[in-house]
C-alpha cells in the first residue's frame, strides 16, 4: 500500500539505532547531531504467526508476508520550522509519511550528549510538537491569505474553507496539534490536501536503559502521564539491546536471549505491530499450493477494493468473494475440509473484510 511511518525525535535519542534494529539497512549511528542527513528507508516484514500456521497446514511453495516502510528522519531541533538544523528539509520528509514514531530519550548517560543539556522527556516531546504546529500554522495562514479575497467576493467554497481554517489556526496558536482538536472525519478529510504535519497519528517510543526495559523508569512514568492526555500509546524498549537482538542469526537464539531478559517478544516486534495498528491496518490472506500470502488493507475496506490490492483485474472483473475465517481454517486444516463443513461463505463486493480473513476472489475480465 506504500504506507510509511516516520521515525522522528531530537538528535541523539536513538532513532537510527531503532531503525537499524528494524531494518537490515544500516543507518550510520554516532554520538553527534545530524548523523542522518537523508532519510533512510527500510521495508519491514510484519511478523504474523497466523501466516506461519497457515504455511504449516498448506505447505505452499512460497510464503509471502506483508510489509510496511519505516523512514529514519534526521533529528529535528528547536526552530526547525524556520530552517534551523536543515529544518525545512526534515519537515518535508515528515510530510511524506502517514504516521509518526516519536522516539523520546528516557535514560541518563553522561557519555551521550543531549542537545538540550539534560534529559527531560516532556520538554523534548513539546519541542517536536511545537515545531510541527508552527509549520502547520504557516501552511494554514498562507492558505487563508490565498482564499480570503475569494471569500470576500462571495465564493461559497472559499467561505466554507475559511470557516474550517480559522478555528484550526486559533488552536495551533494555542499549541494544540491537529490530531488533538477533536475534528470530525469530514473536517480532517477537508484538511488533508494541506498535508498538515501535526494531523498525523503518533506513537511515543521511550528509549530506556537496560534497567528500565521491563518496568520502565521515572522518565517513562512522565511520558505515560503526558501521552494519556492525548490518548496516544507509548512503547518502552532499549534501542541498543534491540539492535543486538536483531543481529542474532537464528530465531532460536533470539528467543533464548529474550527469555534471559524476561521478555515475551522483542520491543521491535511490538513496535511493528503497534505501528500497524496506528495506521488502522488489518491483514487478510490468500492460501494455495503455490503461495500463502499476507495482504495489507485499511480497516473497513470492502471486498472489491481488497481484491484490487492483489491485482486491478480482480477489482475490475469482480464477481464474488469466498471467505473462510482464520479460526475455522486452522481448526479444520484445509480449504476442502472447510467446504465440507459449510465454513466457506460467499460474499459480494460490499462485504467488509475482517482481520485474518482467508479470501478467494472470483473475477472475469
């Protein structure tokens, strides 16, 4: 689907280390600002035990997981909206993403320089928020200037747009991000053409030391309180340790290391799943002797649009969809057994896919 999550934060908070753990791409990592000048892009496989189970049952020739893109964006600094620290370039990279993973430093280490002089996660969060809000305010104000004359002349579309933009401008001026303004889906859709940075959904990633990786620390407690005010999720992980786990060759070695650390799954796997949820995505499967494939769609996507994700011909010539619930397939063990048990349902183009559905699309072009 081409969806991207941008990894952002102040310099030296662990963004590139997180990215390295996510991706086989190796973003340069060092103890000074602006190590990452161009955004590094990694295509990340989505871990899904359901696909593994389906492959065990069907034994296809090929197994194809779904994926998404993560973009490591260079560290923002105060006054980035004015162009400080290559700010305009960095902000333009954020504009091209669909969601934000905001890495917050939540550990003390005198050997790693903090650009603001000390660790303060709430302040660091607000610096990034304010930069995005100020950039959005500039965008909104420029748009208002463009349409004010048309509105004064009685242009109905411009009058309606002004009625939307004026309150948004006021709230941005009061340091409220667009995503926290309580705007309706209709209003957010109307604003989408402006590509406002603070409208993007956000996940706060607390980078802690090893002592805080299981239960957090005083800094993550601050972030929990701050993020809960806006209904955002936080995740806690130790970026350097996650990078070490990612370097292990075998799956068994990774499980053993996680067990030794008292963790059920890696922080990186939790991050990938949370990012998937943040983008409001679900997975459906197609299964056969040649391939078992996972496909990504937005939640509430109907059958005909889902068919188009596989191939445009499937959408153009859509006839019907045959659906098997994942639990039924696993219980009965095969498509034939599901058919014999009456567990295959026939659905039309308006059927809304559920997470984990196993689909067979019939089409004619």
